[in-house]
């Protein structure tokens, strides 16, 4: 297991935190320590990614996703928006 600690005001720490903000939904946030920032690495983070259960998609979510994809494939997004603004919408 390799752990690297850097000062929280260093250039490397700032770039790491910026990267973590971008990948917030994929990777866990940084763990602040007394002397700086600790990046999770090694087997524990790998096992955490593998062991986490994927949330099942409900029928409603799947239907919504399918409908959005269909609208984009057929190119009817604007047409539906115009129709919904009218009297018959």
C-alpha cells in the first residue's frame, strides 16, 4: 500500500482536489489529514470499487431513458416541444 501526503496548499493537492470534484460520482472524495491530503490507493480502494453494488434501474427510469433516446434518434425533440406549447399539447 502506497500513501502520499502533501501540503493542502501545494499545487499537486489543488490539482488532485480539482480532479476529485470532476469524478465525484465515480470516485470517493479525498480524505483530509492533519498535514494535507491523503489519496485512497491500493487494494482497499480497488476492493471498494469492485464490492460496491450497482443500483438497479427501475422500470420507470428505463422507460424514460428509452423515450429520451428514441426522441433523439428520430429527431423529434423540437417538434414535440412545439406541439406541447400549442393548444392541443
